[in-house]
C-alpha cells in the first residue's frame, strides 16, 4: 500500500491529521476500523489524515470518543478549536467549549460589549478595525464573526444557562461604529436584560476603587457545580480549572454585583444614552 508521508509542520490541518494517524497506528487500527468506530468512511479518514480535508467539530468529538481522549486536557476537539480560532488568545478556544455547556455564565467586561451580547453590526465594526490594523487576516476576520454567532447560538437551548453580566460603564459609553450601530447595540442590551435567565448590571465610574476587577473576566459554573474561569490581558489568556482558585474570583464577582447598579438602574442608564442624554 502506498502510504503518503506526512509533514506535521506544513499546516495546522496536517498536524491534526498526523496525530490522528499516530493514534490510530499506535492501536494497530486500519483506517477502516477507525471509520467504523467514528461512523465516517475510510475515505474521509484518509483525507483528514493527509490534510486534504479539514476536520469538523463533529469529527473531532467522534475521534475523541474512539481514542478515549474525550475527558483529557489534550483532546482533538481542543486542537480543532485552536485551528478554527487561530487568531484568538491561548485558552479561549477551550473556554468556548465549556461555555456552551455551562449551567451558569458570569462575565465582566471593560471597554467593549462582550461577544455574547454583540449585534452582528457591532461585531463587524470591531473585526473590520482589527483587519485594517493588520492584526488579523481576512480569513480570521470571517472566523471571528462566525464565532460570535456560534457562541450566542450555543446558549439558546432547552435548558438555557443563567447569564450574569456586569459591564463597566465604558462599555456603553464608548462609541463603536456609526450612531445607528450603537443604538442597535444598546437596544440589544435592553432586550437581553428582559430575558428570564439573565441579569445585566452596569458598574458605574463612581465605583472607583470599589470595582473588584481591572481586566475582563469570565466565570463558568458547570452542571456538576464545578467552577472554571477565563481571564485575559492584551497578549494572553488563561483558563483556570482549579475550583479552589476560582472561588475567590467568584466571591469578588459577587462583591462587584453588590456595588454595581441594579438591573433597573442599569437599563435606565442605557436608555438615557439612547435618548442622547448624559
């Protein structure tokens, strides 16, 4: 049989395919055997292994189940997300996977409306700006916009998670795009606050030093009540899965909520901005 030599360094897809082949051969499986275990054709397995076909999320999860890597720290799903979201900070692709399954989502943001609440137009302005600066490629720009939509869709499910959002006042006062873009985005925030599974609060400038965080923060509570958090700076992100390390952050988040405006007062502030009043 003519076995194609693989160069894992040639592309992320080639590295994914080479890893699939390595795991398969380590178990003594032929492509047909892996195909049976994943419900894919051997032709499909071959195409992914040689980098001719990009893996999908479904395929990645299927091989994780076949190889027994689904509950490990280095899953094929994680590798797929790193390929899919190559322009994102370290840790964020993995965080997204957990976010879509969380029972409770808590987030704090500074400066911009978080992705879970962005309108397509608002997200496009941010992405276009990054593209013009040369910070991302056109392909990465498209991926970012798709990711915003995918994250929002993942939270619309039969048992929707509880979502707690605290926005620094700068998020709603910083103009992004034309006035019509900001008006639609502020309207989206008001609609979000009216949902039965959400709480939206604004941390006003007057809080000063009482604001408990100086960087964006995301905290997840999973269905088994385990905790994890994701925080990032300008250049790096970090996913923390040690519950004992996350508990102090959760405490600080509750303190932030206690000091922030109530949801009613927050919505009133947003509506004042929509009317053009300070």
